[in-house]
């Protein structure tokens, strides 16, 4: 059951996007964990995690082969194994400590859901900044549960999902509960969650944005000539130079070589910015003080780069190799492919673009909850999510990332421009609806009046506090149950006749 749960869970995510299957997958994992001792609980959790990630991140093997794919899946599965031990202990200890029906229905689901989110938190933060890809709430970008993200954040919605499933499991096995009451309680639980109205994402004014997808040869192994991606971006931008816009957005790594160091490329950006009468937000690679950075530039004609943001969450083993001397002996040919290490940035992730405050997210930044909080604290009215999906081809990766971006728009109450070198590129409203899009793997552009957000959602107001609360409920509940659980009484001896 644990092995089958992995593909079922994945089917709830894009591109299949059969979101109800996520709930079924969670139920299969929880049912497999019930009644296990520590050793088998770890094995069950590990198998479920391995089966899930081998399917979910299979795109990592597209160009690099099976080693990084299997290594990443196996490493993440270890956390699933450890989380499985805690969940199995909760299933054993909480009913012993609180053996009433209220304890089983009221406490067990809360503790189990909290421990599930604790595991997601650990995998998303450790080591080297973690890997937050594959949290269960990330499957719900097009489901009726998506509006909850504005209230609870991604971790809070994940908690609600696992709680609902765990509650349903307890209802199903509660032998002392009549069938009618089971269905009634299940219906009430689902209704309580879905009855929460969508957050009123208020906006004030708009800005006209052009986002350009050049579809240049941006892949690591494309062996493209210098400037090929830049030239593709320029060619597509020239089609819209007669349009009146307030800003033009290019993807991650689109302005290479670095226009701050190459006068010819700077002059082209200057000419485009002057002709369109608008600043450009472009991605490049900068080299400063002996370090490389994945950088977004705010470029204005005649002034050059007036602001910049360096990616704060470069991908470990993708954009840099942490502890290179330690890891290189395990796979020297793969490690040596990463010839330069990007340094995490330290600057704020908000640009002031002619009176509009734009939050900047570069590719993997989009999965980092703290970076969303930072840009909201910086007064961001819109989010510009620049990315490069060329290395993953026509796999699920770009759709998975777009789903996360859509949830971020809803979570923050901000319109979001997801612009990729090759797709999938969309402009998404603060309610999660698609304002504009361009087909993947074709040159294209999007021009739209994008609403400016003014609201502060509960999710961004409370930020990581929601995550800490639900994790605390799980850990505290498990510790209390451990301290107060009642050992089963020994069976009475038969009297001798």
C-alpha cells in the first residue's frame, strides 16, 4: 500500500492534476503506518516517500541520468521514514493516553497532521536550505481548497488536508460509532473547511506589463553560441516595441552576457527601454568580489542597472555544490559539471519600478515561504517570478512550478507574472485566475493590465507562525501522549478449580 501510495499522490499534482487523488494517497500512507513499530514504521514511510519522489521528480533524470534522480528521491525518502516513525507512534500512544471516542476522533487527527507538516518543514529547510518540492498542498492550485492558502498558507492547507484524511480514517475504523453518525461527522468536517470564504483580495489600480518568452536555447547542454538567449529575447521584444507598457519583464538568465560588464549588450537594452519608454527587469549572471550571483536587474535607458536582486535560494547541487570536497568523490563526473558556484544573495527582493513595488522571485525562490514573507514586508504590490525551465524539457517540472506560483499569488493576494525562457509563462491574478498566457516552447509575449494588490492576507500576516503552530500541536500532542499513555492492563488469571 505504501508503494502504491507514491504514484497516487503524484497524480494529484500537475500535469495530471487529479487533485482528489492526493487525499487518497494520504489515506493510503496513513493506513499503512497504523499499528507499526519503529522499524517497520520507518520502512513503510521510506517506501512511500521513495515511490512518490521517484515519480514526482523524474524530470531530474532528463539530462543527468538516474544518479541525481535516485539520490534525491532516496534522500527525501529518509525524511519520510523518520516522519513515518513519529506518525506510527502517534497512532499507538494517543489512543492509549486518551482512550475515549473524543480522544480518537479529536486528538489523533490533529497530532498526525501536525507531525506530517513537521516532516514537510524539515525537508523544506534542511540541509542546505532544503527541498520544499512535493508538499501535499502544492497539488491543490486548481481545487476548491486553493482559496484556503490566503488564510492558512501552504503549510496550513497541508495540515487541513491531512487532518481531514486522518479524521476520515478514524471515523471509518470507529466500531462504536453508528454509520449514520460517521457520514454526518465526515460531511460536517469537509463542510467546515470548504465553507471558509475566499479572502477578498482587494486591489487598487493596475500596471501594464509586457512579459517576453524568447524560447532561446537556454538549456545547460544546448551548447548555444554566446548571446543566443539574449538575441531570442530581443527578437520577440521587437515585435511589441509599438506597445505602451509600464515595464517589460524577461526571464531568468535572459540577458547574457552580463550587460553591466558588456557595453554592446547594455546599448541594446538601452535602445529597447528608450523605444518602449519603460524599464526592463531582466535576468543575468553577475560576478562581483570573486563570487557569482544569479541576478535580476532593473534596467532603465541611459542609467543602466538602477537596482538588482541576487537569488537568495540557489539550488544545491544544481547551481552550487555545498561541501564540494566531500561530495565530489561520490560522483565526480556529475559534480564537475557544475563549474561555478552561485553565492546566495543578501539584498532585499523588492524593486521600485516607477512607483510600483514589485517582489522579485528567481526560479527556486518561489518555493521558499520566507522569501514571500520578505517581499510582502517590503511592500510588494505584484510579484515577478523569473525562471528558466529549459533543462527539464516537456516534463511535469514547469507545470509543478507554475502551480506553486499560482498558490503564491493567492497566498499573498498579489498578481504574479511567471515568465520563463521556454514556458510555462502566465500572468496570474490575486485570486489565482489566469490573466494571460503564452504557449510553451514557442516564442511569445504577454501584455496585460495587471491589478496591484493592497490587501494583507492572514497567511502573510501570520507567516511562519501558522506552520509553527500546527507543527507544535503535533509534537506537543505526541509528547503529552508519551508521558500519560496507559499501558494495557494484564489479562486476569483464571482461578484454579
